[in-house]
C-alpha cells in the first residue's frame, strides 16, 4: 500500500493530478481511494488530497503520515514535510519553494515544475510534470495508465494533450538529471 | 460489471436512480452540491424530474407531494438544510409516505463549517422534527455503500412506509472510490402502492394526511407507527463486525470514521492488544444485538465519533452497564487519525482494567 498526499494551492491541478493517480490505479486493477480537502475558493485557497493505492482493501482513507508527499508550493512543503513517514519521499515544486525539510530520513526531490511546464508549453501542466517525476521515482502506476487518463481528459484537444504529455516526459527526465537533494 | 471511479455523492445518485427514483428536489448547500448537480444531468435521461427548489422547505414538501403520488422521490441537503426540512419530514412521517432524505453532514452547530462531521446523529435517529416518529437511518462508510444503501433505502422505506435517511459524513461526499453499480431496475419491477394518491378515479377514496385532530384517532395512529418502528427494530438491524470474536476492546463508530477505527484496530493487534470494531450500518434501528453479544466477552468499549458524544448513548444503552463504555470525539471539521484512536483505545482498556 502506498499513501500519497498531494498539496498545493487551488488552481495548480493538485486535485486533478490526484484523481488521475486514482484512476490509473483503478485501471491497473488495484484498490484506490481519493479524498480531497479544500476551501470554498476556486483559486488561491489551500487544496490537498489523499490518494491511496493498494493491493488490499483500504481501511482508513486518510494520509496523515504519507509515504509520498507532493508539495506544489512552499507553504504546503513546510506544513506537510514533517509528517512524511521516515524513509518516505517528498517531491517539491522547486519553482515555488525551497527544498530544505530539516530532516535527513526522507528523500527530497526538487523538481522545478512551473519552469518545466512553461518549457512544455503551458504553466498549467505543472501537475503533470510532477506526476512524471512521481512515476519515475516510485513506479506506483505505469506511465501508460497516466497517458491513458490524459488522453481521456483531453479528448478532442490534441494541442493540450501534446503539451501535457510533454510535461509528463520532462518531469520524468528531470528526475534523471539529478532532481534528488 | 466493471468498477468505476465515483464520488460518494454520485454513488448515492446512482443507487437512487437504479432503484427507481424518478423525482429529485433539492436546494444547494456544501458539501452535497454534487448530488443535485448529478441529478440535474441524469434525472432527465431516465425520464425523471429534477427541480431546484426555492428553499429546503419547498424541496421537502415537493417530496411530500411526489412521493404521495406514488413516485420514488428523494431530496438531499447538509446539516443546516436538513434542520430546515424537519417540519416536512415530520409531516411525511405522520402521513406514512415513503421517501429518501440524504444528509451529508457538515460541522455544526449553527451554520457551522463545510468540513466533515457527525453531529446530526441525535437529529437523525431520535426523530428530528416534532412528534413521536423515527426514520430508517442508514450510514454508508464508502462510495460503494453510498450506492448500495441508497438503493436499499428505497426498498425499506416502501416496505414499512417510513421515510429513510442516508446519514453520511462530509468525507463520503468528497471521497472517490471504485464502485460496482447495481443493474438498472425496471419500474415495472417495483411493487405497486395501494395507498398512493395517483389519480385512480372510481376506485376507493385515498387520503394522505398529517392532520388528525381527534385524540381518539391520533393515539391509535401513533401507536400503529410505533408498532412499525418495533417491527423495523426486530427485522432490520445491520452492522459490520470486524475482528470481534476474541476482542478485548471493541471500538465502535459509523461511517468513514469506522474505517479509521479499523486501521487503528489492526495497529493495536500488531502491538498485542486484541481490538475489534463494530460498525453500525443502520443507526435506526440501532444494532443493539451486536453490542449485547460483544459485551459478553470484551473488557471495554470505545465509541469514536466526529461529535462530542451522541451515538455513545445508544452504545451505553445496548451494553447496559455490563462493561465500561468510553468515548473519543473530534469536532469542528477535524478528523481524528489512527494514532489518536489507538491512544484512546489503550487508555479505555487501561481504565476498565483498573476498574475506573
């Protein structure tokens, strides 16, 4: 079982990234749960979601001590990094945050998601940069499953599909080129 | 049928539609807006009616009318909105009209907050509105159950002519999980209602009424209602028992909270403490029999709620003083984690062993 906490600001695609992860897990025949928590604002408020992907029935849907934290901005990184379980993984959006967690029992990956997303063609694809990095680091779901989700999401919008698929690939590459701190 | 990823709210809607619900009346309130949203799209597709009413009071009275005409009807709201509906719910109960009311609970009292809570247990299970009445109350713990229990609610409500409530915490409203949907039930398969005011001119005159002015008529009516509630209590108690057989400490909770309790019970077992979980699925009727059985063997009980202690009263009545019953609760929209429950369970067991 892997518990993933995705956190950031409303509008960064945190919830849709979480949903795609859960859908990918379901496609691969796993048990999944997706529990979002967000304020009343559409943009700008805090947004986070807990995604669990497991081979067995999922009891608690909460991720208070996640195995993996995805932090899309500085406040989310500093709020949740202390809660990551020892030995866990943190992927932080280096474009909007530092990457100093103040502990050495977790692996922190610094991925400049916003910059890479702009390179891919649209800053809104930053969430898929991070998903690319996540898949590269953890192999929790297959790349193909995420790409399937993207295809479903952007059906009839080939230009957006291309940008987001590129963002996903660049996210994977960013891990290879030494994202780990 | 393959499983699909659904929101708890969507699962509620599918459970309703697939068991013949063809009328939905609602008024927006967070965290259940996805119910009317989904219904507004999907009701017309099955030839049903969707109305966004001008208020909660209007919505429940539309249910009163539609269900009185024999249609399977539903309304949905969240805590403050459910309070507004209480007058209508009491009337519907007195007139003995089956329908389903969904309450996706948020934190109260007052307008409160939009985060998950379970503070409406008393309101749901003890009547809620005025007068001597009860609802059948079902508490889902997953998106799958949100679908299955809503499906079941329509059948139970029709069978006993008692309105049914789906009492879900805010997490059920937001969680997305794989759901296997039941097949669409043809309307012809749903039993005919020989009491409905459906325009059967020339037949027996049918009246649905909640005004019974004569004392000598109202008392037998209320007594008949009570007889039905007793029958429901005898036949319809449902609960999930998890690792109960050898449990020293029985943790008990309903809805999503019960799932956190299950994780806590697993952790406790790893530490050598035999813990089990009783999760009531029906809150009315309360599954007392399960607690009576568990009280024979267990040393202590711990009730966990997103409130300051409501279901714990029913647990204490069922355990009936045989074993100590402790309580742990959070409010305001905060959800306890597994570790808090583990700690509370250990201390409940320790207190029981010290005889406090």
